[in-house]
């Protein structure tokens, strides 16, 4: 590993992890409200194409991210209507949402291949970015990287330190009880679903606007499924979601760098390492205390108030 | 007795019908299995362009059908079966991983012609394999790489450890080294044909390791899109010209021209002259093209064009000895030229490339 520059590696992993981190955070909030939305991949790719179209059309990457969030939230409302109003099965609806998103994005993306989106500049920290090591790691990124980290803290604070977060969790643990207390279960879940969609959409937009940056059909290539898995293995806790996303992104980047640096570890092991290590570490930190009570008790169960 | 006669005549009728399909046909249904989306910017798009031109060439006489994003493996077998049942007369399967499924389905549909791209298995008389000599294009690109690299590190985003990819790595390296003996080849295995984010990550990892010329053997323009973010890094169009990244980072390209081949093979089905074969054309036949060389000094351009022209003229073979294998043993003696048999099973690096090929 002598050849690998650690600061460059960390800086790269922070960028590579952003899409998964944003999507996983959003899905975590949705699941905390008791809604299992398996449509993360579909919402991400809708965000990727909506963001791309708007960024190309307006020349503003910022508006692109807003549109990406709107696109993800928009398609998630479809899920919300089906599951909250028509009480459709959440698993089936979520899977359908993914298929629908992949198809619709391909349709919308006709004519957008081969186009370069406007570049998103890295924030200029002036002298701070000149600090050895830390400058490269902490002060060399675009705003979305900092936004994703801010959201980890914000969501952690919201869920564990606010009354609204408590209500959200109550809805996810027992919709009946929350309903009996007078909370609007459907409305709260609607908000959680839309938030999850917006975050997934932003994650998707990050892929098409910054990380790759271009539009290709199926550009998210399964990132949504990784995000879903990370939520579970992180046992629905924001900081663990961060750890999971950085581990997965980090080891993905690390294994490519190790290959490029001529590591003697066989490539097969390097290629499977992101999956194995992420699962192993998250299972290890989630093991032991309260393993069975981690999942929101009402996860995946529809609720209908009988009036 | 009557029943037996009936059965016999039915069998006779069936065999006549079967014989009929082997004869000339007025209308041919040609079907294509794609590993990626038709607008991937590279491999699949190049096939699709050729398919549309084939359709245009024949007009009403040919009906084309395709399916995108077909995963290699069991799914592809289902898709091919569907196509065969759906009346396709000839089915082109356009990715290496369709090799065994193609042969398996071909066994069940002896009247349907199967054409598998980039593979080497022809287990049934209705299976043909076809490929193009991409390594000839890599020789031209490798020449550019050797002259352009300033860090003396060139990188290769490899997809899967199959002979075609290894030919590309070896050819790129040999020709870069010819121009610049200090050059070092860095290979990253992505284990995907089509995953823009991963391809971009692989390109980033190469750049982080000091690579300034990137070859790709994956299907999308993602590595070029990523390279465009770092000044001084160049790459090459793969499968399609990828002209949207001209003049730099895309400084040249290897263009796959499947059109002539598809027209020829569909015509053969139409004429009833189709036979199993192994087709492998290169620069000279136009199956492989070199995209316009841009954004490099004139002497680099001239050197690369000379390699291209010599290959076309037949005066130069990209694998001409002396060439040793990675372990130092002699592969090709002085003046000896690699045979097609050597290429079909290529599973070793040439001398000078470090690292192991995943098995």
C-alpha cells in the first residue's frame, strides 16, 4: 500500500460515497416511519435524469440538484398514493417503482446522451486547502459532499432530539398507537416518503452531474440496492449509515487503487471486498445489544384508520 | 392404419417445412441481444447503429428486433429462446458472456441461425462466431499513448479476463513501449461491461496513481467524462468514436463497424447460403476503424497513422517477435507472427506488464 496516497484516497472515497449516503439517509427516514420503499433505485435514476435535464437546460448545477430532488420526490409520491391511499403492498409497489423509474428515465433521457452537464466547482477554501493532508481531505470538495455530511447530523438530531422525530418513530413503531394519540399517520408517512424520494433523487443527480458526469441509461447501476442494504445493516441509525456508506464507497475506491498500485492481493478478493467488509463491519457493530428491536416494528405494514 | 398414414404424412410435411427454412427466404427476421442500452455511447450503440443501417439496406425484406440490457447468463438464454420462438431466423448475441447460452439455445432450435460476437464456441452447425481485430486498433492507440505520457504510466480499465481484453492490454503495452521504453502499464479490472459510476471510479483510481493515458475496455463514455475533469489526462474512444470528447481527452478511438458484416450475414440467410464460420476482420477489411487523431502533436499523429497504414497494407503485424511472455519465456521468436490460435486462447501478459490476470 506504500504507493497509495492516503489523503487522495480519503478525498476520493468521500466523493464516491455521496450518492449511496444521500439515498440511504433518505430511505432510513422513510423506514423509520414504518414504510419500506424498495424503489430507491428508481427514485435515484429519476433524480439523475431530472437533474441532468434541468442542469443542461438552465446551465445551473444547483438547479439541477433541486430538480433531481424534485424528480425523486415526485416519483415517490406515486408510491405514496398507492401504499397510503390504496393500501397496496409496499414491497411489490417499491419494486414496481424501480422498474418504472428505470423505464421512464430511459425515455426522458432520449437525446441527452453525449451531452456534458455544466461543471460543479469545488468550494474555494483559500488557504485552508493548502494544509497538508487535511486540506486535501476536508477542503477540496464540491458543496454536495458537505451537504451530505450536514444531513447526517441534521437527521440524527431530528430523529433523536426533536419531538417531531419522536412522532416519526412512533408512527414507525406502532401506527395504531400513534393514530390513537391523534397523529396523522398517513400524512407523516407521506412526508417521510417524499423526503426519502428527494434524498434518493439528489443522490442520483450527484452521479449524473458530478461523479460521472454524463447521462447513460441505467447510470445508477444498482446503487439504490446498496443503499437499501446499508440501511438494514446500519440498523436504522444515521451515524452507522454514514459508516456503512463510507466503508462501501471507501473500499470500492481502495480496491481500485490497490489494483492500480499493483497490489499482490488477487483481484477477485479485492472486487468482493466492498460487499464483504461493509456487511461484516456493520453486522459486528450492530450485533449484541437489542438486535431484534432495531427494525421499526411497523416496517412494511400498511395502516388504515377505520373511521 | 389410417392413423399411421396420417402421422407419416404429417411427418413428411414437417420435414418439407424444415427443408424449406434452409432454402432461400424472401423475408428475414434478424434479432439482436444487447448487453447494455442502445445509447451507452460505446459497444452496444455501435452494434445498434449497424443494425439500423442493416434495416435501411434491406428495407421491407428484413425485420429487425432487439432487446437491450440483457444480463449475461440465464436471463440471456430466456431472451434468445423467446426470440427463436418468436420467429427470428437469425439471432446475433453481442457479448462474450452469451457464449454458452447461445450454444445451448442453438441446440434446441437447429433451424435458427445464431451468431455470437467475440466468443470461440461453435458447438452446433447453426452457430457462427464473429469478432473484430481490436488489437490492431490498440496498436495504433498504444503508439499514441507511449509518445504522449509524461508520467510514463498508462492505465487500462479492463472488463473481464477474457482473451479479447488481454489481447488489447498486450497490444497497447507493446506499442507504447516501442515508443517509450520507460512506460509502465497499470491494469484495473472493473468486472463489468457497463457501469458508468464504477468505470469513472476506476479512471479516478488510475489518475490518483499517476496515470495520464487511459485505455478502456468497458462500454460507456464515463472514463472519458471523468478524464475530462483532469487537465493533461487523455484517453481513447472505445467501440464508437466518442467524438463528443474531441479534441481532448479523446485523442483517437477504435471504431467498431459491424454494418458490413450484418448485411452480409443477413443476405446469406436470405440466399440460403448461410454456413457456420468464424469471422475475424480487422483494420484492412474496415471492421475496425481508427477515429480521427486529435489534440496531439503532428509527429505523434504521423507515427500512429503509419502503424495504422502498415497494418492495413499488411506490411506490419502488431504481434511480431521477438516477444516474451510475462515470465520471461519466449512466446514469439524473432520475426515470428502470432497466429489466430494464439489469440483465441491468450491468457498471459507479455513481458514487462506486472500483476496477475484474475482467473
